[in-house]
C-alpha cells in the first residue's frame, strides 16, 4: 500500500514547476522507501497512519506551490506595472504640456504682431520726408544762433518744441495722402501699408486723426505763434493737396501740386522755424539775416525739383486716375533732366554764397561740400534707368540724402 501510494505521488511531484518543491519530494520518497524495507511486518497499522501523513504533507506542498506561483505572478505583475508606469510617466513628463506652452506661443505671436505693426507704421510715415523736415528745423534754428553760448538748454528745449508737434503733423500729412490714394498706390506703390493691406483703412484714419489732434494740442500748449501759424498753414496746404472733395485735391493740377511743395520747403519751414527760435525762445527782435536769404534761394530751386521729380515713377497710376502731372504731360525723360538741372542750380547758388563769405574756413568747407554734392548728383543721374521704378526711386532717395547734408552746411554761410 505504501509502495503504491509512493508511486502515485511521484508523477504529481515531478510535474511541479518550482525547483524547491521537486527536491523536497525526492527527499520524502527516499525516507519512506527505506522505512518500508526495514518494517514489513507492521503494514496494516502503519499504512493508515502513513496515508494520513502523506495526505497532509501533499496538501501542504500543494498550498506552498500555489502560494509560490501566486507570489511569482505578483512579482511579474509588479515589475510589468513598474515598467508600464515608468514608460508612460516618462513620456508624459518629457513632453511639454499645453498649458505651459500656451503663454510662450501667445507672447511670440504678440511680439510678431508688434513687429509687423511697427514695420507698417514706418512706411505709413514716409520717414525720409520726416527726416528732411527735422533737418530743416535744425537748420533754420541754427541760423538764429549768433554765438556758441546760444546753444544752451534753452535752445534745445526750443528746438524740441518745434520738432515734436511737427512730427505728429508729418504723420497726419503722409497718412492722409495714403488714405486718399489707396487705389492709385496699388499700381504705383503697392508696398505701402494701406495699399498692401498691412493696415486697414480704419486704422489709418485713427492714426492720422489722433496725430493731427496731438500736433495742434502741443502747439497750443507751447504757445509760440510762429509755430502755431506754421502748423496751420502746413495743415491747410497738404489737406487741400490730398483730400478728394470739390475744389480741392490739388495734386490733380501740376501747378497747384508744385506750389504746395514750394511754399512748404521754401517759405513756411525756414521762416517760421527761424522766427520761433529768434523771437519766442531767444527773445530777440525780428531780423532777416543773410543766411536765411540764402536758404530761401537755395530751396526755391531744390523744392521745385523735388515737386516735379516725385511724380516721375507714378506716371502709370496718375494717367489711369486722371492726375495730370508734368511727367504725364511732358514725359519722364524731359522732366527728369529738368529736375537734375534745378538741383545743380541750387548747389551752384550754395557755391556762390559760400565764396562770398568773409571767413576763409567757411569758404573752404561750404565750397568743397556743395561741390561734392553736385558731383555725386550728376554722376548718379547718368546711370538712372527711367524704365525701372526701383532705379528711379533709388535716385529719389539720393535727392533727399543730398538735401540732408546740405541742411547741415547751410547755417555755416554767414
């Protein structure tokens, strides 16, 4: 009976997967097989006891096996969970969250919007015109200086009183011109912000209107009558030049259009800025110095040349929308060389004025300076391609650059 039971238990223990359980089963078989050999006579009484003992040990081994298997599965499950957790937690933390990226994205978009607006505003203001007008203000103000001690904090404040209101007025004048010429600029100057759609019409109106209000408000607060009259006259002339209402829009008539540029650059700017500095800032009586006369004569030629030249690249759009400029009537080439002649005449006047100065170093500086400007102008004029808008515009920018240098030389002539 014991032998049979032992033989039946052997296949059960041989199927166990746990190595420790198999080893324990072999030791148990060896123990009981030796007892059977030594005590054959006691089989009936010992068999039932051994049977119960074998059954108890078998149940105990089954329980240990199930516990070990359960423990092994738990370990495998735990390690798998840890691997899954590590895998997905690492991925979740390494990838930037939407909330943390949103402010960065918004700030970048806001920065790009500001940059685009400033670039459009830069073109909206015609910066080369503003720079030319600022240098004209400095030139006329320096004419009022009689000695170096006049260049004082009071002089700087008076200069800023003229510069700041006129900066806002320039924004209004240039903005109104673009607001009135959107369709024409789509042909002649499609890069401008209103024509290209970078700025809306409403935005242009807000910028131009607020700039006009600020200009007159600052002029009134400052209280300089020469400056106030200068603002009023420029506002009136250039509003009439641009705005499309009956009896106005003077840019359609070449003589009236040229008159606006001539009066502004030749009469209003030099005289009113000089009077502002002479009578309001320095509190001196009105005089008409030789330097001021020279500036007026010089600008008489140069301003007419600018008035004629600015319409040369715009002939296509002007003809389509009924703007009868001199370029549209006489042709681009003829008007171009008329303008070059006028510029050279202006530099000739400057050479003569410098040569009649009583100071030797003024003769040398102004003579060489204006001769160099005239030479550069003539040299560049020979290479202008009148069929290429880029070439014409490049020469037009050169005209303003040469005028800027001339503004620095003008106050030297005494």
